[in-house]
């Protein structure tokens, strides 16, 4: 008795022929249990190697070269599909790494037939939301934490299948976008490393009046003094947040009744980020607060410093110019520094830096829920150079933050572009051949 056919609910606007996964692949098979050893040139591929960003060989573990009988060895161009575990099952990548690998029992190898299926196209189809829903509905079995991929329904699942030439053309588009994303993320990684080093130097050595960093304390001990924050330049003071602030408070509870479709911005912990000192709001909530004193108590002003005081403690943001009317919830402390005395951007950078963060991480109030109270926030200490030096340090750290933000935004745009374009191409809504011809024409006229 033949197996029932399972059509994947993918729009087929190009009226491509429908073919089963089994007909497109010469092999669909799971690996076997590895024999792990301390060192081997043979590496076993597990679920962690099948990452959302691509194949991650650094997570492969050494497998005994003496136990190579009946193992499954992947070939370049195979598609690897995670086959167990909530949160990882259904994730796929194209395997293309040099070296000797085997596949463990948690990963399925799908080997496309060279004349029928391009691995980059197949992997992109597997990652489509429609295909993921299909896998969840028909191909996964077991309980929540013990999900297993059933290969039989996977084999008989049927896909709209463009001609191999069109698939390969889509692969070129995928490669171009992936390269752009990879290059942008490499820039982000480099900028993060630069920021880390610059942050350490500027927040411990500062900048002299001639615009140069002081030599390190070990090289010029006479320029430094001991303090609760470690060695700091002699010209610097150590002060509490309360001593340099007009207000230290936190937001009120029960803001949900003031939620609205438009109005003032409502800032929550999720709007703060450790990657840069400004906060961002990815899922914006608006409020229309009452105009009484308590309702306006935490209306934000430019230069206010925001600190998360529950959950992920010590995330710092500084309210930028031009934000407009905005308020905070009870999980955020608001520190309003005296801007005639300090540069709030410098204080924000210092609080977000490694010295202050190490201190903050040790300040959880006792109890079941992690948290920092307002007296503790008021007592937090920070370095306080002369105002001119604060301005110089803040400007340099702002510059690297802005570059990092721009690169991060570019990466997000590229990922969004890829998601939209791949949906168009994989459903036939946009045909790839005219798209490539247009791109070639634009490149030629550039």
C-alpha cells in the first residue's frame, strides 16, 4: 500500500511541478550514536552544529577514528536537518566544511539529487514558515521535550519545485545576501572588540587636555591614586549617583490602564540594551498618562539615565535629545543628573562599563526575585573626571556606539530583505531570472 501524499501548503504562483522530498533526494537518513574521545581528526556533528546562522563546526565533538563502521558521513552540499528536541528540531543548514565528519543520531542528512534539487534552495524551503508548520503538524512525534522527526511523512511531503536552473539562480541570490550579512556581522564583531578595548582604556585612564590617553598605571604610577573603583587618575573623584543627581526614582505600577494606540512612548526593560548606551524600542507601546503630579513624575527628559532594577539587572540607557514625551515602568530606575555638573553620557558609559557592571551584579536584594532597590541605586559610585574630560570620553565612546548601531541596523535590514525576497522567490511571486538580469544590467551600468 503506497504512502499518502502530503502537499506542503506553499503558494505556487509560478505553477511549478509538485514533487516529493524523496524524489528530490538520493539519501534521507539519520546518523548514529558517536563514540566520543578526547582527541580525533574525526568530528561528530550534533544539533548545536546546525545553527540558525549556518553550519557551526566548532561545536562538533571528537569521534573515535576506530569506530567508522556504519557511520553516516556527510558530503559537501548535503542539507542537515535537526531531528530531535524542542527548540532545535526542524532547524537546517547546508554542510560545506572541509575535514572528516560523521553525523550523530540527532541529525538527518538530506542529499539532493544534483539534477533535480539545489541544496541552497532546499535548505531555504525547509526554513520557510509554511514548511516549518508542515513539519510540526505531520512530521514530528513524541511529547514536548522528546520530539522526534518521523522520516516517512517527510519523504512523502510534496513541494512546488522550480527547474534546477532556477533553483541554482536562487542559490546565487542566497549566496549574495548571506555574504553581505556575514560581512556586516564581521564588522559588528570587530566593532564590539574595539569598543571593549576603548571602553577599558578610556574609563580607567581617561584623556588628557592634549587629547591623548594617559599611560597605564603600571607605566606611570604617579599619575594615579587608589579608590573604591580601583586605580583612577589623580584628577578624578569618586562620587555617588545621588550626589550628582536632582532626582533618583522609579516608575509607577498599573500603567496598563493608560495604554493607547498613540500618545507618549512607554519605556520598558526590553527597550534597553547592553550593546549600546541608547535604548531602542522594537515593540513600541504608547500611553496616555494622567496629567496629575504622580502621572507626570517619571516623564523623561533629555540626559536622564535609565537603569533596569529587576530581571536583567543594570542595563543602562541615556535618554537622547528629541525623544519626545515618554515614561517608564516600575522596573526601571530614573536618575536625573545635574547637567551643569556632569555629562550624563559619560556617567551612562561608566555605569555600562565593566567596573560598574561587576559591582552592580553583586547587588541583588535578598529574596526570590532579583532586584536592586532605590537606596542602592542612589549609593552607586561612579568616577567623575573634570567636565572637559568627561565630554571628550563621552564623545569618543559615542562614536563607536554610533558605528555599532549603524552596522547592527544594516544587518537587520539585510536579514529582513533576505526574508522578504526569499519568500517572493520560493513561492514564484517573483521570478529569479529577470531579477538576476536586472541586477547584471545595473552592475554593468554602474
